[in-house]
């Protein structure tokens, strides 16, 4: 693994990372400014990485409400290019150890693949709805804000036998902390990963990879799916799921200093509907989450309707697709047009 760092900082990798990074972003001012002197900027970055003088910059912090409040920390274009370059080389190395049923930020995976897999699991556990199917659903409280830098770096060091690469990863991890999101520094006692970084998605999977193997290899859980910090376990008996919970909570705290969200741990029957990754799965069909429907009807326009139609293709959404089109054709998105479809949102 001695050449990992050279692969990351190679001009070929940096220019390839740029081609991937700029997709869908070419209209943004900061991207245009960087591209205006692309070769100079990339060569300067390459030299800084070679000489060990590269320092990660500060973050621009902003808020989104989609639908819940999130704080996004956006790195500079230069730093995001480094993130992409790192990701391109390290993702294949780390991905080999990830379990099959980890779905976040992985090639060939994603939310829809995870929901399809969850539905197949419900059929297996219920034996095509002839037996009870219970689901334990949980997520981690403030996951990205709680990632311990020291634990993460020790985990990365066990997987990457290249000190220069580890130094670069340390620079990226140490560039942000939950306590002070704009100033980098040493890793001692710091926590948090910025949601906006591509590397944060990879680091999240690395951080929780050992938990996945604990669930599969030690607890011998067969029907388990994780998407970042959201996870589900399926069984025929709720007592089996309740038995698992103390082991899960203990592992998270002792190994990763994480806790489960107290209001998002739930054990319920499949027939009650399982809300997972934006869809509610029931024994014979799948529907869109009510909050998502409301947001969709409030925001639909001619530019975003194709994405909403694509969302509805993954559930029983034919009727909703028709009404979305009617809203656009009927009153050109006047606010009152949504009111006539309130029955669909219940």
C-alpha cells in the first residue's frame, strides 16, 4: 500500500477527480473561478500535496430546511477537489470489507436499492405474509456531530498502511469539529464530521463498518440493513429484537462513543407500516411517506417534476403522479391548487 499517497496526488487522479466533481456544478461561481485557471490551480495543489504544505481551508456554514433543520459546512473548491481525489483511491480499498447490506454512498447501492432489499427481507421473514414480521428500527443520535476524531483516525490507521496518506486524512478530519466548525486544529478530543464533505460519507461507513460486522458475525443477525446511521433488523419475534437492543447500545458507546436516538428506537409489526428511507413498507405494497408527499405537493414545478415522478416509480404512486401533472396543468402551481388534493396527503 506504499503507493496510495502517490495515487491520490497524481495529476491524472486530480484531473479525473475534477471531471467528477464539476458535474452539475459548472454554473456555480466558485467552480467557474477555479476552472478559469484550472491547470494552474491543479498544478499548484499537486505541488502543495507533494511538498507536504497542503493545509485544509475553513468552511462556509449555512442552514437548510429539507424538511428538518440541518447545518451544512461547505469547503472550498480546492479542498473539495482533494476530497474527491482521496475518495477515488480509498473507496475501492475500504469497500471490500463493507458488508453487502450497507447501502449509503456506495456504487450500485443507494436508498431505493436499500428499500427494495428491505421489502425482500419482509417477504423472507414473513414467509410471504404467512408468519408475523417484526422490525426493530433505530438511528444514532447526532451521528455526524458525534464521530470521535481519535477513534476514526485509529480505525483509518489500521486500514491504511501509508503514513503520508494518514497525514492527509488527518488534515481533512481535523479541519472541522462540532464545537468550532470553522477552525482546524489537532485531533485531541475533537468530534464531528461535516455533512457536506464527500469524504465524510466514506468515513461514516468506515466508522460503522465494525458495528456491521458485530451485528452479522457476532450477534448472527441475518436480516439487517444500514443506511448511514439508519438501520433496521427483522425477526418473527419482538422478544428477539428487544434482546438485541442492550448489546447494540453497549457496542455503540464502548466502541464508538455513540448513543441511539431516544425517540427513534421502535419495534413494530410490518402490518403497521415501516417508515424507512422515505417510504412506508406494508405487507403488500409500499407508499410514499406522508411528510414527503406534503413537501412534494408544496414544491412541485415543471423543472423538478421528473425527479418526483422518479421517486414515485419506486412505490404505489401512480395516482399521485397523475395528480402532480394535473396540478401543473390546472393552475400553473397557484398555491390554492394544492388544497384540492389534501385528501391524498392523509
